[in-house]
């Protein structure tokens, strides 16, 4: 008999960990509360329209290829990715438009229109980031987290110091460009780390570089197809995925995870339990009090969680040809450096920044002929700030629909056939996300690396966490890296018998 692992949740982190462990020879059962896999990425259909719900930006396809290859599979047998051009179109408060693109010559030509010295400044930034990628990616993102003191290695520190990791993203970009359009345009990925550029470490400028250097990609069939691809691969490797099977509680005894207790009271034993359910939600709902360690309710309240997102998923009876896949409107309000602008602690009802994805041009199967779907996102306070959505939802929706014209989506209201709206409360209640903080824990200095919750629980043995709350962070790319670490820790703590390795091999 092989060692049995139970995974709670079929989000990207749970599925990727299932693939890795099943490929090694573990006997994996994955329990998912909902009727489909994918977590925040699960998507939904409304009539003949199909929508992605969460991620729309796929970076570094090599991380996906590695996940499949290291599990003994080929990514292309499960899903294919298409590269986007441009990566993202930005429109600024002053009506400037800038296409972020991996065609560096074309990007520099746009910069020259803004100010003649900017192309050379960008060249310096780009060259520096080739080195930052080498020095930063593998030791900090691509390997299991070390204890704090483990980061005090002379050679690594000497290599990292020239990149001034103590600087904020704002200061970093200002030092290179002295132009706020570039400062905020290049630091837009900070938003999906739950951070304003003035409080986010400059180490995250690496994300923008990775997008320039390796592009942004779209899975064929959307991100809901990517979730299905992970699930098919996990099943092909032997994982049993149980849908509509909510776990009620993790069964912990004698300081060790023993298995799970299901909603119907059944207890299922395992040698290791991996929690992919959202960190804050799971602490409050799935972990017995004595096994929460120092993550008490009081501690949770002091941790910094990301913003939430207001979402409109629209099916419209027309196509928006010529408008790029990803577009972002950056309002003047992003330039304010005080609350509520830096921490999204109040709803911006006058001039919010927002994002629109126009996926049907590259993924025509998601809407009837001549129609399209649109994915509209505006950052909003998470549920801890108690916005009265019953009172505000309609007016906020009207505001966002009106503002879509700023990105070239004219006359949207007249063309809407299908409409679904999410607020922070939807993410909290329907997706079991603590405070509806969709990008999970913020990436402040005190919540980075070894200061994030550990993958290998320090409150109970043979209990592990996988997902956006743990190191290295809250996006798909980082969660897939974390899955590698989770499988590594399980391998150390619950080694396979030689018999199960022979079977898997
Ligand atoms: C609007 C939005 C846009 C985003 N954009 C991007 C992007 O462009 N690029 C990017 O990289 N990332 C993006 N993200 C972030 C990314 O989607 C998340 O980081 C990722 O989905 C989190 O994955 P996860 O594995 O932590 O788990 P989740 O996706 O949260 O999945 C957790 C799973 O656990 C299940 N579960 C919970 N409780 C139980 C229980 N008791 N029993 C059984 N199952 C349970 C849930 O149903 C769910 O399926 C975005 C997120 C959102 C919401």
C-alpha cells in the first residue's frame, strides 16, 4: 500500500500538488466542495457564453511545462497556450496610451514619443533585470523557503544588494524614469500582489521584466480549460478527484494530521493532509482551535490581506475588433500616496482604475458567432471594510460600465445580453475566500518569504498548506512553484516505500 495523501481543494495549487505527488507514487485523494475544479479559476457558463472568473494573465509558460514534464507528462497533450501581442495596453489619466510589448524595439519607439531619453533609461532597466532574474528567480522564487537566518548568506546578499531590494517599486521606477506614467504603468502587477507601488518592495519589478522577456499567454479555451487540464492530468496520474465533497474539519490528534472529517461525518484517514482551501477561511473553518498555532483570530485581524475585486462578466451581442486582449485604465487616483488610495480601504466611487479583458478575439468558442464576452475588474476594499454592497452595487456597476468607453468599449450598455456581477461578498461567500481578499495575503516585508505562513505547518505534523498565502506568493506562477515545494516537504516527511516508487516509475 502506498502512502495516502488527502488534498482539500481543487484550486490550481491543490491540482498541481496532486499531479506532483501522484506522479511520485503517492495515493492521492482530492476533495473539492464545489461541482467543478479550479477554485477562483473555475469559470462558469451563462447560456451560450462561457466566462473565466479569476486569472487572465499567464506568465512564464516554462513553469507549466516543468510541472507536466516533472510529472512525466507533456503539457501539449493537455492544453496549448497562445502568445498575446501586445502584452497589455495601458491608458493613463492624461490619455496617454502605452502598449507593453515583448517587441522591445516597438516599446522603445513608444517611449521616445513620451520623452527622448526614456528609451536609453529603459535599456538600462532591462539589462539590469537580466541579472536580477538570474540572482532572484531561482534562490527566492524557485526553491523552498528557508528560515530567516538561511537568507543571510554572504554570496547571495552581495549579489542582491546592487538591486536595492529595500526600495519601494515606486522609488525603483522613479530612479530609472522620473515619469509617473512609467512608474505606475510598469508597477501595475503590484495590484495583483495586493499592494500599492509605494509600499511594495522593488524585488517585484522582476514580474514586469518576466512579462517583457517571456510574454503573456492565453490558454486555448481560457483559464477554465487550464483548470480542467490540470485535473485531467492529475487523474491520469492516479489522483481521485471527488467533487461536491466539502471537508468539514481536519482530523488532528496527538499533534499530527490524521485525515479529514467530511460534511456527512465520515472520517477518512491519511498519512498527510494538504490544505488548498483559502488560508484565512481554512483557519477559521477547518482547523481545530488547538492546531491553529499562532494564527488566532486576533493574529488574522492584524495580518494584511489584499484588496478584493468588483467583477462584471458580460456577454454582448457584438465583437470589439481591434481592441487588445488586456487593457488597463490607470486613473489619477493611483498617484495619491495616502489612505484610502494606498490600501483600498474605501470604495472609489468617482475615478476608479479598472481592467478589461476582451478574450473572444483569441478564444472565439466562448460566445456565439458575432458576440463576445468581456471580463471587467475594478479593485475594491475587501469585506473587512464593510462596503454596503446592497446599496452600492447598482450605482458602482453603472459607473464602471460608463467608464469602459475610456478603453474603447463604446456603447456597452446597449449590447449586454448576459451579465453577472461579483463583489467582495461573492468572493467571500461563494469562493470561501477570507474577507473576499482575492489576492490573499499582501506581500509586505513582514509577510514575505519565511515570514509568510509556512507550507509545512508548524502547528501539526504532516499538515501542509498550498496556495496563495504561502511562499512565494499569490499568483498562478508562484503557486505552481509552491506546489513543487509542498511535494518536496511531503517527500521528506512521509517517504514512499520502495514498492510504491517502483509502481509509479
Ligand atoms: C479576479 C481575479 C483575478 C486574478 N488574476 C490573476 C492573474 O491574472 N494571474 C495570476 O497568476 N493570478 C491571478 N489571480 C490569482 C489566482 O487566481 C489565485 O491566486 C489562485 O486561483 C489561487 O489558487 P489556490 O490554489 O490558492 O486556490 P483557490 O483558487 O482559492 O482554490 C481553493 C479551492 O478549495 C476549495 N475548498 C475550500 N474549502 C473547501 C472545503 N471545506 N472542502 C473542500 N474544498 C474546499 C474551493 O472550493 C476551491 O476550489 C486572480 C484572482 C482573481 C480572483
